[in-house]
C-alpha cells in the first residue's frame, strides 16, 4: 500500500528510485516498468522536475542563475506537489502501480547539500505520499562519475553545484557536490528505511533483486484487461489452426 500523510491507505503501490547521478536508477526503473506492463499491471510513470506548472519558471531561474538554495528547494517542492495532486494520488486511488524516478529523498539530499536546513526540507515535503518501497541505488562516487562523465555534454551550472562556489572548475565542483549528496543519502538509509541496492552489480542481478522486493507487494493491484487472443485473430479474419472458422464463439 501507499499511505497518505494522514495515515489513509491508498489501494495502489508507489515504488520510487533514488541515488546520485549515474547510479543507474533510471535504467533499473525502466526495466521494471516494462516488466510490470508485460505482467499486465496498470502502471503510471512520473519523474522529478517534470511538472508543466513550474517548467518555465525553473528554466528561467536556472538559465539566469536566479535560484538560491531555498528558492531552488521550493520550486522542486511545487513540482512534486503538482504531480502529487494531479498524477500520483489519482493513480494510487485507482489502484495502479506508480513508478517515480526520484522522489522526496532527492530534495532532502540535494537541498541539505546546498546548506538548507534538513528539518525545514523534510517539513516542506510533509504532503508527500509515503512510498510502498523506496529503492536507493548505492554506488561509490568514482563509479558514478566514470559512468556519466564519458560522453556527457558540459555540466550545467546548478547540476555541477557551481552556485555554492565549492570549486571554480565545473567537474571538480560536481564531484564535491555529488560527494555531499552521497553523504546525505547514506544518513537517510536508516532514517527512512530505504531499500539499498548495490548499484555496482550487473544490470541483471540488480533487476532480479528489485523484482524480488516488488513482487510481494503486487497482490490486488489493478490489471489491464487481457486481450482475448481469439478475438484479436477473429477481428483480423485470421482463421485456421487456432480458430475453427468464421462465426465461432471467440470466448477464451
Ligand atoms: N549496472 C550497471 N553497470 C554499468 N553501467 C550501468 C549500469 N546501470 C546503468 N549503467 C550506465 O550508467 C549510466 C547512467 O545510468 P542511468 O541513466 O540509469 O543513471 P541515473 O541514476 O538515472 O542517472 P541520472 O541521475 O543522471 O538520471 C548509463 O550510461 C547506463 O547505461
Ligand atoms: Mg536518470
């Protein structure tokens, strides 16, 4: 179950992925997504910083470097608040599986790394639904940097944490910033009971572990109507070995 802050239980399930940049969370979530669809579940996908409500403001704020740590934090909270009300909660009420690429722990880690008060950020996101499972893809800093620095275009100002003046060089600043975020995540594992996945393992072994954890939570989740294959064949007039002939009952 996923649970509203007031304790109300919603019939859907909310699985979220967290980890520093390049930890492989989108890769794993994408495979999980396809598997769940293949199994016939109703799945809704949502990702961090994607709400149309704040898109233009965020873009301008980043481009013109107007965002302070606190306004950066508030703008991301507005993004999640919008997706929560218009996307996540309705889907969970309908009994669907919701997959979120990054969730409140991204804000807790990043904003604290920018010096925002930890208690303040946690309180800011007190509207958020408690996830069914929160996966944390733990990877050493060097491994994630190796994965993402190759072939990546130049780092952006906020992405590299240049707003904090940790270092003049963007690559160096990015490393220091990601290191701070990694520390924050580490402290949240026990605080929020994050489900740790060793993200240095192969793609397949990580996915096996993820599915093993997800599977027991799927009982009773909304499923799509299975397509009656006989109906599909009959619609295309594909009679033969599997369909006796035109006009036959197609119940399967
Ligand atoms: N198990 C793995 N072993 C090695 N490389 C991997 C593994 N999983 C993913 N990668 C590669 O690492 C890179 C980053 O993966 P991915 O985009 O999934 O990370 P992410 O955590 O979503 O990053 P971001 O936070 O930047 O969105 C990709 O090039 C991906 O192919
Ligand atoms: Mg990603």
